[in-house]
């Protein structure tokens, strides 16, 4: 399985509204519940009106389109990283999954995943 390194620095934040977001940008994850609106985006694109933010994330994308019948993909990845004392923030789209790690753990994460047989591109 191939994991692609995302080139940009990422921020995980909370916003009161999505009105100020430029959805023409290439990369946003928006999660809305009855309690909050969470946003993952390139640090350079963080809206000014965040209510909380955590900078310093980097990410990997699982390449290809994952079939919904596939089981345990995130579990295997997160287990490898947990064994190496690397915390994650996972997000998913219809097509695939993304694993975010703190920037200071990014190269260590890439090595651990590569050593476990994943191809890092």
C-alpha cells in the first residue's frame, strides 16, 4: 500500500462558521456536529476567526480509492505508529483516509511505516 506525504504544514482548528472559507482551495476537511465545527487545513489558509487551533501537523494520504469493504486499514497504521509512540489525528473522505502526525514526528512516522512494508511516496 502506498502512502503519499502531504507537502504542506497543517492546522487542526475550531471555527464558529464556515462562511469565511474559500472552498476553491485544494485542501480542507470540515467536520460539523451539534457541538462544534472542526477544520483541518493548510496552516497558511487558517481563517482569522478560529476559536481554537493546534498548529504543527503533517500528513499522509493513503493512495487510491479504498473500498468500503476493506477492514482494518486505519487500525494497522495507527497500531504501527502507536508502537512507535506517535499520536495521530485521522480524517477520512469518501475515497480514502488521511493520517496526520505532529511535524516533529513526521520523519519518524514515515520510517516506521516504511519499515512495516508501506511505500512512502
